[in-house]
């Protein structure tokens, strides 16, 4: 009860923060109502699989977002309602983490929160599902970084990695701790705590797949290992401009004026780690630079704090943010995945198995679907009884090859998609929960007559450890 009174008083005493929090949260909720992003839909499907005997599961997803969505059903609410509760929770957690970071760094919490809520953060923070959640835990981790005990920081950091595996490299920041030699035990404790927090997830992996590292290994395989050879993109200056927007000039000036104390160095290291990850990962999109917002806001603060008329700054930045959102929306639709056309919901029987290039949206509306077959496999899928629905203009390459598509038996054809299959054959329902390395090996073995490493431990290059710990 005392906590609720404390929260109430905080919002009453910090009116600008309250207004910005309401603005951001309402925007996040409105954005989500326009259409659900592919990744966000996947997290909900994983939540259904864990909490309500769902039929679709992606092993390469970190579990925390799905776990929270499942918890927020309170075991009685629909999952789509839980999505909105999740959005409100993460928006509040982000505010809380900004306040805690400000207090630990002796920053004005209002100015710092304004700077953190730049247009890109509001636009992308909760569109996909995990970006704002991960950054919130990283902010809390940094606020604990230079405190003596490492138990709390270990718990918080573990949550950031459970939100997105890409947060793992930030663990090296623990080495910036003061008196590193004296705190050796505390640093070891930090990693022990992370392992303890991960243990339930490792056990879930083991009991369902026979390996503790299935999720992490498959995430590395699908996002990095098997994309490097054919999908590597060069870094784009435009991505940096989109993420930094009006903070970039303030960041440059503020960086020059900083004292470069231990906290400043940790934020610079955070900046460099974010850049390294962006450069290393094959596919380059602006949201992979999402965490740059922290160092940009942090060093911008050192310039803006010296301007006397802070109310004018807050008002101006808020107006810029609103107009920035309007400008960004001209290039990136707020929903990121438009609501499906009406005929999306009337494909046919939901009792047969489907295969599609829109398999996640189909599963989200209860059409159990596998990913689309490769070109050489289309006939095999049809003969097995799958209904193959291909939406025009998406992967694979044959999605616009009408002569190829119509060379197979056609059940239905619309302006959006074509359904291939045999009306008298129906593939029996089965869960779609095999992991990426399994599926890729099966396809490669069938089409090209060779195999890839499917053991998760060996796949991520831990061969010697796998040999020593046989259970891996």
C-alpha cells in the first residue's frame, strides 16, 4: 500500500514526466491496435504454447516477453488483452529504469527521461515487442554496476538477456567495476547469479529437446551463422540518423564536455558494444541500434543541462518528438504489419495443416501452419495433404511466379494469395515446434544430400565443452 502511495505522489509531483509517460503509453497502445508485428505475434504464440497448450513455438526466441504475456493473462484473460497489459507494464518499467539510472548518475530525472523518449524510442520501443524491455533492464543494470554487491545486478542483467539474447555481450561491462582484483568474488557471484536465473529456462529446453542450449544455439544459427554467407549487409549511415535524430549534435558536443569518469567510460563502452553487434550481425535494420539511445541521451544531457530555461527545452523537445513521429510515420507505417485482409480469415478448414510464407500471422489466427516449402518441395507438401497458401510479393522467389504456382492444383486464388493443394487430402494436425537446426538439416539432407551440425552445443562452437560434459 505504501508503494502505491509513493507511486501516486511521484506522478503528482512530476507533472511533465507524467504527461510524457501518458503520451508515450497511449501511443504504444494505439500503435499496437493498428496491427501486430510478426515478432510480437511470435512471442504471443510462444506464450500460448507454454501457458495454454498452444500449437506453435519458436525455439530461437528469448523467453521473457512470452512469459510476461502469459502471466498477464492471469490464467483467465485472452492473450490479446495480455499484450496490452504487457505494453503498459514495459512503459512503466522504462520510466522506472530511467529514474533509477538518473539517481545513480546524479542526473535530472525529467530531462533524462525526455531525452530517452526520442522519436525512435517511441516509434520502435514496443512495436516488435522486446526492445524497450531489454533497454529498461540494461538501464537498471548500469545503475547497479558500481555498487559493491553484484547479486542484484546479476539478477537484473539476466532478465535483460532473457528478453533478448543480444544483450549478453554487455556482461563485459562488469569488468569496469572499481577495484577489480578485490571484487573478484563479487564478479564470479555475478555470473553465478545469471546462471541461476537462467536455470529454469535451461531445464525447459532440456526436458523438451534433450539439450540445455537449444534456444540460444538456434537463435545464433538463424540470426547469424546461416545468414553470414548469403545475406550480409553493409552498415548504413541512415540507420544511425534514424536512431539518433535530434540527439546527434547534442551528443557530439556533450561527449566533448564530459569528465570521462568511470560511469562515462562505461557508457562509452556500452556505445561501442552496440556498434560492434550491429556491424557483426548480417541483417542491418535501425532497431538493432536501439540501445544507442542510452549513450546518445546520456552525453546529450551534459550539454543541455547548462541551459537555464529548462521548461523551454522540455517543451521544445516534446514538440520535436511529436513532429518526429509524424515524419517517421511517412516512411514506416505505425503498425509495421497491417491488419490482414478480410479474406485472410476465410482460407478454409482450420483442421488441416497449412504451409505458408505468412506462417506466423496464420498461426496467430489459429490456422496451424508450417513455414513455406522450398520450390523443390511444393509437390511433396501437396501430396502429403498440406494446404499451401502463398501470399504474393513475399519470400520465396516463386511467390510471384504465376506459371510455376498454377502448374500445381489450385484450390483458391485471390488478389492477395493463392492456395495450392488437393481438396480430398488433408494433412493431420500436428504441433509446429521443431527447432531451426532440425528443420534446416532435414531440408538440406533431402535436397542436397549432406548434413549440418544439429547438436546445439557444438553448433555454437563449444565442441570441447560438449565432449567434457556429455549431457550437453
